[in-house]
C-alpha cells in the first residue's frame, strides 16, 4: 500500500464495520449460492437481478440493463459463448467519490455469478445448492467460484459506506454472467462504457496474487470414417481408431508447448494444458462409426497470439493426418468455437500488485505467492479490451471449483473483504 502506515482511525472504523457484518454477509452468501445460476439458465439472470437489489440496498447507484445479444455477439472481437441465451442482463453499482470523477483514481471489483453444472450429484455429500456450513466452510456449487469473492467485494464496499467514509474516487462493483463460457458479461460491461483506473477480480486464488492468466481456446475436431456392419468391420473405417493417432499428436504437441513455460507458471505440472473434454462417436453398437467428434481446449501461453496457438494445433493435426493412409485423403477438420480466452497480464508499470499485497498484510493476511494461473478468466478482457490494470485475489482454492463438494473457507472470505476495503481506502483516497 502506498500509504501503508495509515492504520489510523479511518481504517479501524472500516475494518470494524467489516467485522460487524460477518453474520449478515454469510447469510447473503448462502442466499446467492442457493440461486442455481448455471451458465445459460434463467437463474443466471435471477442472480444478476439479486445482485442489483443488493447494490441498491447498500445505497449504490445502479446500472441494471438488458444486454443486446444480437449486437454484442456479432462484434468482431466478441470472445464467444458455449451455451445458448435468449436473454442476458448486466449490472454495475457505483459509490460516487467526492471528486466526482475529477482526478481521483477509481477502483472496480468484478465478480461473476454464473456457475458450471453440478455433474454427478451422487458425488456430492448433499444438495449442491443447499449452501450448508460445516467446520467453517460453506459448501455449494459456485461458493468458491466465485460467489464468495463477489460477496467479499460487496462486503468491503458496504463497510466503507456504513463507516461513514467518503472516498475521493469512485468505487465500482459489477456482477457479470457468462464468465465460464467466454466472458459475455464483462465484455458487455466494457461495451457499455464502464471503466476504472484499476480492477481486482476476487476469483479463488487461496488469497495469493494472480497478475496474469494463460489463455484457453475451445475447439471441435471431426474425424471421418466409413460405416458398415460390425461383423464386416474391416470393410469399413472406424472413426474411433482414426482418432488415436490424432490424440497422440495432440499429446506430443502439449509436451512441446510446455517445454519452457514462464517461470511464474512452473508451479503447475502443465502450464498450458491441451485436453479433450468430450468425445461422441457412432450411433449403433453393431455399426462401425463413421464420425467421431471430439471437443477440447488448447492452452495459450502468456503473451502468445491466439492465431499462433491455433496454427500450431492445426499443423499438428495436419501432419498426423498426412501420416495415415486414410486420413491423408479424408483429413480431420477443426472448428474453433465457444469460449476463446486469450492470455492476459497486469501491465508491469502498474503498482496494483504491491497495493493489494500491502492491503492483505495490513489486515493481518499471511504471506502470499505470486503466479500465473493456467486458466482463462475475465482478467484478459479487462486488461486487453478495457485497458484496465487488473489482477486476481480472492478466497478459496481453484482446485475445488467445478468439482463435487465445492467449498470456500469463511475465514478467507472475511480476510478478502477486509483487504479489499483497505485497498479501496488506499487507492481511491479519503
């Protein structure tokens, strides 16, 4: 923090206000987790509307608008979607600073409300949307990724207001949908004109600092075959068998692309994963399958152009096809669809990482690590399209996100709220 010695009456009042709201904010988090806001469902918009009400209840100026889907999704730099939506909404809350935009820096907290499907419910120890609390942890789909972070940001914002503190610069809070499948919500927020001088996304980082993300590109690989009766399988061509050399080629490509990652990404076994997520082939057990469709994601290295990453995968598939007698004349095809996450990074000129580290320390947070995340996020939209210096810092461990019995430690939610409140005082000024 640039004025870290300011553990004075102002900060004390705000932190006391944070602490006094613990029970209220835990209840709020439970309410939000209980909204089953899976990407592409009506509950996504329900969660946005709920956030808009919470912002208004805390006295914020609220911009709650319907996203013009046809216009937004047709733009050349739109990052893509993987689920269909007929309606989508955005919301931004603002606590206007005393300078009214005249010189004092503004700060934005950005959080998404959409969640991934629950998967096999039998692997959960309870209802995925029950939001139960056990042993200081709050369980539920979206608790970690990332409704807890959004609530912590609201908690911090509310505490400043309740403590009677007027910031010099604007403090903004946005709740977005569509982060899990491309970034529709944040892209639309930027398209609407919302900006700030810095942004913190309280994604689950286990309270560590993440100033950069690798990217991830969704692709679809179609492998042709020739159908025939299974009893005469040698007279057909199995698309499943022809997928095998392509899978080997993709595994070899992943190894090459991860031979020398950025040092900040070496904490991961694979910094830029290339994985196959779904495979569909055949339509009858007694037939040789004439088509296999595999969908996956290609990790994009930090600073790598999206087009370059695509070219490498396409070249690897082309070479594998050229090495197979059937695929040489009937090559597999590649389609780039769904979420297209470029990499993103906090500019080296920004002091945001130092400010967040200091804010975390001044409220009693433990030592932190700094690293590159191996997944895409809205950080790359904020820093790229928006030009807003952005980093990730928030409660929960990302390894728990998207899995059964997802949870967030409530003490980390409290620490995040306290640190974000301290950051706002420092960054926006009082």
